[in-house]
C-alpha cells in the first residue's frame, strides 16, 4: 500500500496512467525555524554571559583592547568586594520591602478595581474606566514632578514608603484583572447572590479564588518591574542606604573610578533572586495572560 502521507495521485493526462506525486516536506522549513530560534536565543543570552565573565575578570582585562572574552583565572574575590564597597545587604532589603509593598498593594487594589469595572454597575463607570485606562497612554515622566511634590509634602523622601507609594496601583493591573473577571460565567455570581452573599462576599469567596492565574501573572510582572525600577528611586532617594539595588548599583558607577568587575558582580547578585522567581513562576505568567484574553 503506498504511503498516504508522502504521495498523492496526479490526474491522468492523454490516457496515461496517473503518476504518484510527492508532497512538499516541512522538515526543511522546521529546520530553518530552529536555526533562527537558536540564533535568537544566543543573542538574548550573550549579554548575561558577558556580564558573568566580566564579574570574574580583572579591571585590566575588562579595559583591554581587543577585549578578552575568557578571563583565564576566575576572580571570585570580586563578589566578596561587593559587600565591602557597597551597602549591598541594606539596599537588598530596601528592594525587597519596596517590591513586597507594591506587589501586595497591586494585588489588593487592582483586583478590587478590576472586579468593580467588570461586574458591577455604578454611575460614571465608563468615564472612570476611561480615565484609568488613559494612564496607559501617558508616559510616566509626565507626572514625575507632581509625584515628587506629593512625596516631599508628606515627608517621605529617602524612605521605603516614598519609593513604593506611586507603584501600589497600576492601570495595567486593573485592566488585566478586569479582563479576567469579564470572562467568568454570570451563573457563578448569580448562584452566590441567591445564597445571600453580598458583593464583597461574592468577590472574596467566589471570584478571587478563580483568579489565581491572573493574580500570579500580575505578581511576577509587578515584581519584575519594581525590582528593576530606576528613575523614581533616583529622584526621591539621595542616600545609598535608602536606595534599592538598581539605583545603588547605578550610582556606584559615578562615585569614584568605575570598578566594572565589582559592578557586574553586584548586578549578577541582584539579578539572581528575580531570575529564580521568574523561572519558578513563568508558567503562571503564561496561564494568567491566556486566561485574561491578552495577546
């Protein structure tokens, strides 16, 4: 029996018997796709590899021309110097505090706002939703000075509260949660109301447990953004002890002669926790975006 997956029958011409015709194989196109993806992966990973190699080199090797790719003898002492030249642990705990405050704030406020816009009816709902979503179209630098004036008036400069406050709510988080709650069947909410549940009980006991994937996606997105935030901490904090890691490492480059090896070692140490968190929770990010209907 001829292989149906490889051949088809061509129509007969001028009384001649039909001849088999091979279908076009897809193995060639798949091979080229894998090659392109592999090249793209190498391009994406190369900066991280270069960072790690720089952190294990000497300053002479970093500044040499042509550049030295492999340092030879690895300088593990650069990582020990991070803790002597930078208030690394203090800045690390500042970063953790800011990230936790922002993440908890967004999970609470954005989930409640998203549920209200998706499932509740109240006056000026459309106007308020348009105002919230319009924030996505405005660059954050536009309201940088008003935010600074508010934080300065509250006396929160050089504090964790002053750095974390503007990030405890986001229009994107509200939109993400709203998209999820819009996809929940109305029958679940109606059944809870028939059982005597008020709107807050419906949200807390019925809707929120179903929003696990979206909450996971919002968590990892907020953590990544907060951990890498640079501009706002540089504006409201002037002391190294009150800065998060991103700002502390950035200002380290301008204090004295730049020690690139120590700076790269500090960057690698700062990147390690967040990279581990992303590897652990990347499936939740994909599931959350899929359940929310975002592309």
